C-alpha cells in the first residue's frame, strides 16, 4: 500500500451506488457498483474496499467520507418509519389532522389527505402553555409527561416528537419534557424537540417537521451505525459527512439529530455540482439541472450561478416540489432545501398497461434487485431500460464498463409480450411510444422549476447527468424548446463527484416578532452577536475549523397582519431602516406591489454559515476500458446504423448526429436533429436544432 490520502464521495441510487475518490493532488477516480437495497451500507463498504484496493491506498489513507442517501425520502414514501409518538400542548392533539387548507387536486371530491405519520392514540396531550412572548402562562404538568412516557413505553414506540405551542419563544417546557422522557424511556428511544428542529412560528409546520424528524430518525440512526460499522470493519475510521437538503454537508452525528434534513439529500449533491459548473466553466450562469437515475428524474433551477433554494418542501406528494400552488399532498418539512422537483420516472421505471389498456411508465421501479429484465437478475416486468435497449440507445452487451451483462433479447421480448402484442403494435413503434410518454412525464419535473415559476426553459442550458439523464436529454430538450445541452465529464457519477465539491453549511434561526420601527439598534446588535457566537460554538463542536467560515445574515419580513414572510439579505453594518426598503422592493418584485404605509414586522433573523470545500478537483483518471460497437438505433422510423464513440474521438469541431457517446458511467445519445462537440474541460456540448 502507498501513503496516498484521499476523500471519497458516495451517492446511493435506486440501481447503482456511485463512488468518486479524489486524492491529495486532485486526481479523481470513479466507480459504479450495484446498490444493495437490503443493506445499502454493504454495497458501499464493498465498493470502497475494492476501489482503494485497486489503487493501492491503505484504509487509514481515507481522510473523509462524504455521503448522500435516499434512505430518509424512501422511508417516508414507503411508510416504513419508526413507531412514533407525539407529545403536544393540551388542545392541539389534532393539528396533524387539521393541516392547512391546501388541496392539490381542487375538484376531486374523493381526495384523501395523507394519513398522519403518528396515529391519534399515540398523540398525547400535556397540560402546559407558553405565550408568544416567552412567558409561561401555565406551568408544565410533569405528571402528565411521566404518564405519557409510560403509555408510549407500553405501546413500544421507537421515537417521540415534542411540539408545544410557542416553544420557539421559550423552549423550557420542551427541554424539561425531553429530560423526563429520557429518564423514563432510556437511551434507545429517539427523541426530538420542535424547538430544536424548527424554532419558528406556525404550530403545524413545526409539529410536522418534528414528527417527520422523529419518524425517520431511528432509521437514519441505524443506517449510520451500520455504515460506520462496515467501514470500520475494513479499517476506515475517517469522519463521515452527510449531504443535507440545503446543499451543504454536516457531520454524521449532527445529521442523525436532524434526520429530516436528509430528505432530498442525494439530488442536492448533483445540483451543487451543476452550480459549480455554471460558475467556473463558461456554460452560462443560468442552468436547468436534469438528473435521471434508475428510479426518478429530478430537475432544479440555477440562476446567476446559484441554485434556487426554499425552506418549504413536501415529500410524499407524487411529484416532490415546493410550489405553493400544489401544496397539501404530502408531509411538510420546513428546513433549508435546494429547490428540486422530483418525479417517479427513471431507467428502472416499470412499463405496464392499466385497466383501460393505457400505457403507464412508473412511478413503481424495478430498483436494483431484480432490476430491468435485460439485466438478467430475475426481473420479469418491462422497464424503461428495456425500452432503451430495444431502441438501441444503450449498449446491448454490457453496461458500467462491463460490470453488468445485458440480455438485450430478454428485454425486447418482455416489451413485446407485455405491451406491444396487447396493443397490436410493432415492437419498434411501441418502444418509441413508451419513450415519448416517459419524456412527457419527465418534462413535468423541468416545468415545475421553470415554466411554473415564470421562467422560460428556452433561456436556459440543460445540464444532463445521472446514469440515464444523457440518454434522454435531447428528447427532453426538444420537447421544451431548449437548444443547448451540456453533458459533464463523469456525468453518470456526477452527484458523487458533487459531494467532493460541497461546502459545509449550517443555518441558525432566532425568532423576534417585532416591528422593525420599534427594534432598537442595541437589541439587534446583541442578537446578531449572540447568533454569531452560537454558530461558532456549534460548528467547532462538530469538529470544523471556523477560520474560513463565511457568515450570511438574512431576515424574514412581512407587513403586519400578513400570514407569510419574504426573506431578504441583511448586512449587519447597515442601518436597521434599510430592512424596510429591502422588504418593500422584494414584495414588489414578488407580488407586483408594495404598501409603504403599512408597518413591517421582523419575524426571524437567520444566519447561514458556510465553510468552503478544502480543495478543487483538477483532473480525472481514465475509466476502465470496455468494448464499444456501432449498432442500429431507432429514432423515428426505420433503424439506422449509428457510430458509437468515446469522448476521446472528438477533435474539437462540431460533429453532426446521429451519434452515441459511451462512457464508462453513462451513455449520451445525440439524435439526427442535433450536433455535438467536446469543450476544453471534456464536457459534451450538444446543439439541438429547431423542430
């Protein structure tokens, strides 16, 4: 073994686990290994052990692991979370049932709200009352907490959420309740407080976020223990960091405490990598990221080099997104999120006929096991990957550099017998029709972050990545009128690569609820200093060096009497009065008008802290070699013979399609109505002609 040191980024997908390793000189090695859904940590440890063994790196040379996972999201989507209890202020037991008056399908009289993650019998009331000013109006009835703890123990709960009214203003009752619960329930039960997870107004959002955190907490804790244990067994004891939904990374222990922040962990990593691409490689500052893997397709908006962000998100709504127009279908989480829309359409999506004989693509997926029929692992139902093989879009012999053998005929036969024959169509027409349907579904994800928010997708560059993103990118771009596509280097493991370029980020919130005109400068300076000191302490406690930390203040403001706020940047050195004008401008930009005569209320002061990534990646090591061969491809009509090349075959000039570029980690399809070139950094640029 040599003495080299490295950091490793790991992103789990529905079919593959992507691994990117960067050494101290900035050299990157990538691998794709099969995911192991029965225990994802097993596939991770096996893949890492194999990779460092091939490179001759000793286990102690691994100095850091950065990881993104879909475990939290899948736990909610599949209702496989912990048996959870909720302690709440007397009279607020049913806040999870009442929700907000938001219905995603307005005219559906049979619409059913998603069931609460905590059944009513496990939602227990505690006599206590805190006022919005932080003064206790009714003392905590500790005997109620003891009685509730014994009830929850009898019910064998695995997690408990605590959410009391106005605990954001004074958390004393919640803190004491947690102490009693730990005494009564022991250390195995996962306990979280709403005042710690979300110290902000709005009892429903705070309660929902705390409950989601508790529901997924034990699952994340068990997963974290298994991951650390398996890596430790192969001699790797480096710190493990997790990508959170806001696009930053945090230590494993902190991530377990704030388990809900790992929802949308994986998609955020790819968006961060796209933002770096937008800022550094001359592809324009306005990008739509398009990430398609084995299970889902995801899209996000990047404007002026910065990813769009939100602090309102719903998971479990079929298409996960943050638009205020379609709320009410899932479980709200009020935390910082990269604003990603996600829809169940990936390479493993099942292709089927419904009761009326209509073709359906997804959202169910064949996953990693058994996987698509053409993988020969026991899959029997046709998938979108089997459609790709039928059309000739992907290699009909091997994938992932030869690590997966492809049985193309089995994939074609599944599509023929299950879809084409019942429809009375030819196999080729069926495959094209299924692809067209899948593309129309995927464009919903792109429209959710562009058209639905007043942006014209034709003004953006589509950056396609993931194992299947470059396969369908040109089809998606044509459907939306997008003319330029970029397929980055290492596109198939781009999210894993993005993890290595991600900054440490944390956000701290202080509720104030004061009119700006009445806010004394002394109080503002005191709060700002306390937040800064608290942030330093928290980050140092997690083991980070704060020497390079960047602080960013912002404020949640609203006109007095409004129900919701707008967030505006704050420079602590500016006069407080500038807050008012900043809010007026933002209100006018967002809603088209301002109300200069109304008082402005400061609801929350926020502090975002960022520690920039330690190093930049400089170059990629050559991927494992594999055999390429030209093949017949169906674009529109009869099959045509298409050249299959590697990136090294480009000479800098624009090369007309049709063309297929096969990398170790993904395949890029350039149709007849497009041309492609390679830029100076090794990214494929595709120009799509107008239809």
